[in-house]
C-alpha cells in the first residue's frame, strides 16, 4: 500500500470528528496533522488555545500540519541565501499519532513527544522516525506542533483587555498549547489504542525544558504520569521581562539575556523596519506615545510574517526572546530551577533525565570564535586545546543544569523515582583536516535517532552514521529505545519491577538516582559492585547510566554528579587554568552570568575573585556578550 494512501482500517472517531490515517509500514498506522485546538489567528493571537473546531466529513490525515512560524535556517534544510526568511504559519496547532496496526487486547502506554529548537524553531515533521517505536515496543506515540518564539511566549499589558482570562494574561501560550494537546490526548487517545491513564511526556533540548515546565505546572497536573527530559535547560523569565525597557546589570541579576526580543525590543525593531523611526530613541518615543488601545491595534493588525521578520536567527534559526514566564498561574511564580525545591510544586512523578557528553560542541562548531570556515563551508578548529577545554566546561555545565541540579532538588523533596543518564556514543571516524570526532563528539541532538530506534539512518543530520559503526550503533539504538519505552510502560527503565526472574540478554540494570555521596547505611540496600568506599567514610554511589558502545566501555553505571559548586571549584583548581585568570573569568562569566541556560547562580564578586593576582579582570560584559548560552 502506498505510504500516503488512506487506509480504511485506520478510521477512528474523535470528539471533533472522524479521522483516517495511512499505513506507515506493514506494522504501523499514522495519522498526521490532526487539529487539537482552534487556529490561534486573528483575535486568538496571544491568547490561550481554544477547542478545535469540529468537522463533519471524515478527515484524511496524511500530511504533517504547518510548523509554527519560524525563521529558515540549516535546521529547516534551507540554503544559506534563504536563512532568516519566514517559514510556517500561525495556524499550527496539530498533532500526529503513530500506533501499531495490530493492537493487543489492552490499552497501550502513550508517549507524547515535544520537539526542540530553542522554543523558536523546529516541528514535529522532523520526527517521522517516531513511527519506529509502536510496533517494536507496544506504545502509542504522539507528536505535535505548538506556538514558538514571539508567538508562543509574549507579554505586554497592552495586548490584554477585560475579556482576558488568567491563562491569557500569563503570556505562556506555547506552554498552554502543550497542555491543550495533553487534554486532547486524555479525551481521545483511547480511540487509537492508547491508555489515557498512562501518558509519558518526553522532549529534547527546548522540548526537555518544556517537559520540566509541565512537571511543575498546576495546569498540567493529572494529564501525564511520567516524564523524560533530554538535554534540557531550566531558564524562565519574570513577567516584567516581557516588556521592560532596560535590563538590570547582567552580572548582578538573573535577567542576563538583556531582554533581547521582548515586546519593547520587537516594537522598536518593527517601527524602524517600517521607516517610522530612524533611531532607537525615536522608536522608544513613539512607543511611549501609544495608548494601550492603539498599541493593541498596531500589534494585532500586523501580519505574522512581518512580526517575525523583525528578528534574525542565524544559521540555527534561533532568536532570543523571554520565554516561560513565571506568572504564578500556568507556571510557578519563581524560577524554574527553584520550583523543583519548592514544596508547593512537590511531585513524585517518575522522571528520567540526562544530557549528552559533548552538548555544546554543536554550537561551538558554528561559532567563528572556535572555527574558521575553509572555502566558506568546511569547519576547521582554530585552537584544538581551547576547543576541548571550553567544550568540557560548557557541556558539564549543561549536565548540571539539565540533570544533576534538578535531581538534587527533587530528591530533597522526597522523590525516589528518578533516573539519570549521560549519552556518550561517538564512534565517528577521525577523518583528516575536519576531525568530526573532535568537532562533534557526542554533541547536542546526537541521541535523537537512538531514542526513536532509527536503525535505517533516516535521521542523520551530522552524516556520522556509516557502515563501519553500524553494528555498534544498532546495539545502542535497541538498548536506548528499550530503556525509554520500558520507562513509559512501567515508570522504570529496567522493565516490569514485579519481574522475579531475569530475561535473556537483559540490559544492564539502571539504578535509581541518589546523591553521589550517601550515608553508610545506604550500603545495605545496594550491591557491593555499585558502591565504592571513600577514605572519608562516605560512599560514592553509582547514580548515572552511561550509554556508550562496547568499544568505549559499554552501558554502565557511574558516578557523574556535576553541581554548580563543583564547577566553580574546578575553575580554581584545574591545572589547565592555573596560570590563566583570563580564562577562569571568561568561563565563569559565560557559564554563570550569561543566564542562557540557568539563572541566579553567579555573582560579580565570585567573578572578580577568579582574576589574576594584582590585575583587575575585564568587565564581565565583555565575555557575556560572546556567550554561547
């Protein structure tokens, strides 16, 4: 059967109408582009999503819906001469479902995928490989599009009126879209063979950040039952960041992104683009002269493509705006990382969380501070020693932010259903000149095809999957997708916790996370092979599953705790930095003061203490302005 021919056996009934999908392969049905909310256009721009509009005739769901409006980039497979041009639509609130054609006599776990892309790019259409999981692991996979960037998170008093609800006023429209999709799943997924009482949300990068925000959102409570956050970050914005004119000193506060891309900055850019103001000050004077009604009219009459054209996203299509507003309604009224330690948001929902070993290399390899582009396109590392040093610190910082610091807070709140991983697979051939093994390593997004059991290399953005590493790759693909789907089934990546006998070829046991240094009494609960005795009488607990090829040590438990405090101490004691106050200050400013992936964790006093003796360090802003975070 042709892949995009409607299959009559896939007819299903939802609350808004019938849908017909197609056979993705011999074992899987797919339904693409199902509306889960009304189009957020016209007066519904910058409003909480409304219910989907019902349809009468059966809807053939054969193509992905339009992605949320974003900027073209290499991420959208666009040529460089088209980068920064608009792509997508405001009418983007659709989801996709992948399910086994032959359903067992029971409802299957549901896995809802939230794509990444800096919360300003990406789409569910990039993940057709999600259809690999249902037939092999008996799960239902749902993926979706949601509002991104300036349309997903936007806050200015003028856009609200007396008809607006608290959700409307939150500014968290992208988050509310995700919650609307979860509500749709709860109501409709049983028709596709899914169990609405067993839903796992999982996402990568900004998708992982959104998973963590839903984890503490009162509005998402009861809509999911397990969570997986891959390579996530924990930034959020104070509501006033959405429209403040000037940022406080980035080195002394947590508003370090300097409010780029907020409502005032966007208006200033639009007025200058239209020739209505020549200078920044002229634009600000015009903004001050607007009445709230006039400003609301100006913003709503604007074509969406005009609005997004005010931004530039570079090669990755990522532009900076305040996101995830701490509104106290949809999301906590405190920073996201702090919410994990707040009793008001205490949760015992099982969480699987982790990062890739070399996360930041993806962003470093596109930055001319680190590489030069031979013939305009071949990346050559400028200084290999500095490249490896910075990648080490930046990637460990990502692990602290995206795994160990949230885990520490959740554990302190009593959650014992926590699992941590680090993905290390990097069997990349060391070709001359470019050296992709060093340039990439196990970088950001390298884990995606492994999670989705992509043995056919359908998703191979770095062109690193070859015949030479095929055997190792397939072994790791099967292992990782099995751990992930076990977690969706049971809340335990090892499989059914009630199993009394080991199964043949069982994967290495993944121990639940706990702080690396535990009390002696913990030893009685652990096998000796998982505990290393330290000289100080405490015990070093293996708390992180390292996922790697057999050639590099295989899948194994290790102790890999990374905390903000240990990173700061490392800057002081690392032999590579002993004689370089400049590099100590540079790394500290970019990790702890930039605010790109975490907030409120650095101070100007700490920064200045890292400088060379008898020499004042350069102003922190010197380094913050060049930060990759």
